[in-house]
């Protein structure tokens, strides 16, 4: 029997306080409020560390450009405009890559841009101007001025522009080309057009501006034997002002069968040498391969980082810098678009036939 006075036994659970549906509602509302407060804080933190308005921050960009780099410069400008930079001005001056004093001329231009024009950033369409820009900003004690570059014919670390792709260790960063891959693919395309190619003609020592051309030329000399190709180098020891006449003299001695292709090396004393080379390839009935930026003057095809696209890519790096990121904190990038460009009109008049695979993958076909 149960103890006297104990309540009767029951199988029902002990009664509990009535449950309210208001608790979960309050918790849900509280969670939403917490998320809203966190979002507002994150928005404030992000945008208080960057310009409140691109429009309210006038910027001045200094550019010493080669004529071959105009498309990349226009790509950079158009992309900055698309990003909202309508209050950017440009101090742009063309410099010649064909002058024996090219680097000294670039340095003079950049000193004026810094000391007289007060540029906020220096942008370069080739690595040669970028290297001079680093030297000049250091010389003037203005390493606070960022340098954004496009590299075409050197490795940025090997060329001493940056310490590594991950961090420059200085006031520069930019977009680079894969030089090894570019030469390899160009050789493969030459072989696609003419599988019997054995001899590559190049106008070398005496025609080239060493500071501009030497690394790219060395890459061709290094890789060609690996593909069973011989470099036929045409040289001269005449002074640079006579480069055009000397080119014409040597070109007149080259006969059909002497070479199977001509590769144009950028950086030459004869200003429009790519055009003269093309006329020579027409006469010989051989292939003419050129860098992308030289296609307006000559060449049957080019395989390289697309110059306009590289300019656009560099603009996005400029944008990050203008928003407060240091150049040394922005890794060097490879060009996002490496493309094959074919000149169909020149191929036709030279009796050059592109392979089906080249026609299929070509990004651009010019007439």
C-alpha cells in the first residue's frame, strides 16, 4: 500500500508549465536583427576603408608608351571608364623603342611626369618603361607612386621587376606573358603551316635594340634547336641610323629556299621593320610570325597575350591600387587571354595556307 497521505499513483507525467510560442518568434526576430546589424557594420567597415566615391577622387596616370602598345593603353582606359573612373586624366607621351637612347628618353619623360605633372600612378605597356619607372621613382624618393606594367618579352623576376610573382617587394605589379609557352606555340604553328620548315630567318645583332629585344631573341635561339630548327641570323655593324638601308641591302641578297620563315623580334632600330620583313616574306613565299602588337604592320599570324585584353586586366589592378591596396600585396598575373590572330588577306596574297586547326582556334581573323 502506498504510504498514508501520499497521492494516488498515476501513469501520467508530472504537469509542466504551459509552453509559449512567443519564445522562438523572439529568437527569430533577434537573429534577424543581429544579422542586419552585422551587415550594416560590414558595409560601413568595407566602404569606410575605400574611396566613398570614385567620382570624388581625381587621379592622374602617367604613360610613356610605344606605338605598338596603343591598343593595350586604350584597353586600360576603356576598362577604367567601365569601372566608373570618369575623373581620371592621363599624361601620355609616345616614346620610340627604336632609338639607341630609348631608356634614357623614357627616364626623362618619367621624371617630368613625376616632378612637373604630379602623376599618382605610372602605367606601362611594356616592361622596359616599367623598369625605368622603378629606377626613377627610387631616384626621386617617390616610391609611393605605384607602377603597373604589362610584360611582353621578359620574365618579371628574371628582369628584376619583382622579387616573385606573389609579391613584388616594391611599388610595382602587373600582367605578364609566358614567354616560353608563346615561343613554343609559335613554332608549332609555323610547323602546322609548313611541316618541312627547317630554317628561321631573324634580323639580329645590329638591327635590334638590345635592351628591348635580347631576351626574346635568346628564347628563340634556345628553343629552336629543340624542335630541329636552325636560326639564320642576319647581322650588321653599321650605325643605327643606317639600319633601314642596311636591311634593304641584306634583304636583296636573300633568295627563295634560303629560309622557310621570318620571325620578327620586337625592338629594332629600323622603325617599321615589321612591314619590310613582310614584303620580304611575300617575295620569298615564306611564313611571317610577329608579336601581336606588330600585326598592323606585318605578319601572317601572331600568338601572344591579347594586348587590349591585357590592358583591361591591368586596369582592374589599377582599380585595386586606387582603392587602397599596395602594389606589393597584388600578385603579378599572367595574361587572361592568350590568342591566335590570323591575317587572312596577307596569307592569300602570299600563298600561305593556315591549317584547319589554326582556323578553328583563332580568336581573330583579319582581312
